[in-house]
């Protein structure tokens, strides 16, 4: 199999919904159930640009927990990862890569697209389980760095109070997410790696990721003009 990496330009990113099987809306106006949610302006900004959807035009359900399946669909769709420029001897199937992903599952294509575009998803991941903050961060950062063709960077690691709770495999991604301003530590300097990601938190992270990518794109344009 010959593989080529292909990623769409992020200026017209399309964020797929976290929701399952329900009618979805992304019309004008703002969500009415996020008034007391941190990052509400970012969430409404994504909605106004058609990059995020809710269960209705006014309902976002910000506190709903994101599953692993929804997280991969969210990242794969949001970063427009596809197989368009990858040559295969035969069409790939999810069950040959992931032990718990059925080929007819609604999220199977997202898992395949993410995998073949360099996002390293655990082979034994359970799609139905809630995604942890550290895993979501790792998957999102991998997708962002591939989509933006970001260079490897040397950073001075931030001091994280609950670093001992992190999976060592995710520490690099977490540190880079802090550097990119996609994530931030809480008031006590904790990252809370094992916490479950809500729709609101995931949306804010996506907004921050796109802001970083767009900022780099704008800076690159100034340098080449």
C-alpha cells in the first residue's frame, strides 16, 4: 500500500456534531443554554460560522459527556481528514484496525480517516466509553499538527501539579496543547487528565485549535508576501 498524507485547508473547517441520530440545526442566533458556561462566546462564534451544531437552534447541551466514538468523529470531521490522496490495494475496514469498532458503525469511517491520516488511536479503544481529557487532547493535537503541517518544537515544559496522574504517552501532547493555548491549567495548576470531556469543553478546545492554526497561516502569509 502506498500512503500519501492529505489534509484539507482549515479555513473552511466543518465540525461534525457530537449528537447521535437526532435532527441537527446550525441556524443563526445563539444557544440559549450556555449563558453560564465558560467559553460561551467561543461556542457561539463557532455556531455563527456554521462550525458547530446543537440538538436545536437554541440547545447545545454543553454539559453532555463526549464518548470516544464522538470524539474521533468530532476530530476527523472537524479537521476534514479523508482518504482522498491515499492509495490502497483494497478498501480499509475499521475492524481490521480496531478490535471494538464494527465496520457498519456510524463512526467507523471517522476512525479509518483519522488512523490513516496519522492520528494514533488505541487499537483496543471502546467507542462507547467517555473520552478522557488527556486522550482527547492527544488525538486533537495529533490531528492539528498533521493538518497544519506543524514543525517539531522544543518547549520548556510547564509545571503541572497533577502530572503524576497523566498517562506518560500523552504528556508531550498535553504540554504542546498548553504551548498552543488550546488548553490551560486550572487555578491550582492542575490539568485534570482523567476528567471526562463535555461538549462545551471540546468545542472550546476546537475553537482554540483553529485560532492557533489560523494565526500561523496568517503569519506565514505575511512572511511570504
